[in-house]
C-alpha cells in the first residue's frame, strides 16, 4: 500500500497518532530532506530530492507486498504532493495539520472567510486575489517582502502577518502593513494578508 502522510507544520509533537503508526509500520519511508530531519529519529528514511525519484521508487516496487509512506509537510492535500501522487497511483492519504491551520490558531483567525492561495512557483497574479483575507504560500522568489511590495503596487492596503518556521523552536511571527519592507527570517514561511482597502 502507498501512503501519503502529512506530518504537520514541522515540530514532531504535531504529528498525529495515525500518521505515526503508519510511518512505523511502513517497509519504506520516503521524504525530502527538510521533512526527514524532523521525522528521522522515529524511523529510517530514504531521502529523495525530486518527484521523479518518488515515482521511480514507487514504480520499482509496484506489485510488491510492501507498505510505502511518502511524507509531506503540513497536509498533503493542501498545496502538497498528495494530488500529484494520487493521480498516478492508488494511495491512502493521511491528513496532517497544515501550516494554515496552525497560523489560524496562533492568530485566532477564523478560516470561514479566508482564501488560501499559493504563489509557490507561480507568477504574481492579481486574478488570484479573490478575497480580502488571504493565506499565501510563498517561495524564495515570491517571498513575503516581494509580495508585500507587489500588493502595494497593485493598489492594495492592509495588514500582513508572516509566520516563519511555524511550530519550531525558532518560530517567529511578525506584523507589517502592505508595502512594508519585510525581513526574511526563513524560507519556511506563510503570509496572512487582510486587505482593508484599495488605493485605486
């Protein structure tokens, strides 16, 4: 059986009991380096560096009577690798606590009227700004600082909360206004944006 296992926002204490049980019983556990460093004390991990490595491994062991877990940070169904793998193989997805849920809890934000979007590997696009409350996944290019400035240039005004290394010991949550210079403390970050008005 192939499992896609969400391990939560980072700190192992947010790993669900179900996820932990699946990891322990698996014959093989695949993970990217960052996730591996979190989970390795609990299980022997095969480190992978690309989606192709995952599919090559799964293809190699297809038909064998083994359990394979592919680990994903956060919740694999939420801007994660779950969709990619489930389109190609029969899998069981084990949900995890997403960084969006973690940030919402930290800031006491109701997610009922929040839209989550990802600028990870995408061009900044005004069409994605479909709500005045946003959780934004970033990457090294489209980072909180560049997104803050882009939003300002597009005429948006409001507040930004950026969570860095959420759930880890060096976690930081900083508050800004749209357009402010944002110090990038880590590539592991999530933005909450609340648009209060537009200047044009």
